[in-house]
């Protein structure tokens, strides 16, 4: 199983071996938005009310998520962010801040 640290190292190796170099941070941010839009398109057609067009490429939810993750990892590598540590810290923050918030939200119910 690949850890987040492994993923960051694998993406960095792929960039060096095949990608020549990282795109600039701003270019990668734009690409992240583009990939997020492609993921949103698949989600809207698969889980939402929007129907597919004849010209739509085949829906591959996992691949679209992986595209988003790849570019996010590129940005983390470029900016020196340890995503594994960042996620750990983010979960601690969310747990401290929201430990009772969602359970007491009547909109969520106990479905």
C-alpha cells in the first residue's frame, strides 16, 4: 500500500523521469482547477441530475480523482508541504473544532 509520503516521492520521481520539470505553481494551480472541473462533470452526470452528452468521454471517477490528487501532490512537492503531516494536523484541528458540531446538527439526522 502506498503512503502519502510514498505518493509524493513517486510523483517527484515521475516528474524527473518523464515530465522534465514541474510546471510553475500558478500553472499547476490552474491545472488543478481544470482537473477539479473534470471531476465535477463526472460527479454531476453520475450522481446528479445532469445527463451525459454523446460527445462526453467515458466516465472514470477514480481516474479523475487521481488526476486531482496528482496535481495537488505536485503543488505540495513544489511548495515543501508534507501532505501526510498536513493531513494528520488537519484531522486533529477538525476533531477539536467539530467533535460535537455535526452530531448536534439536526439537518444531518441519524440517516
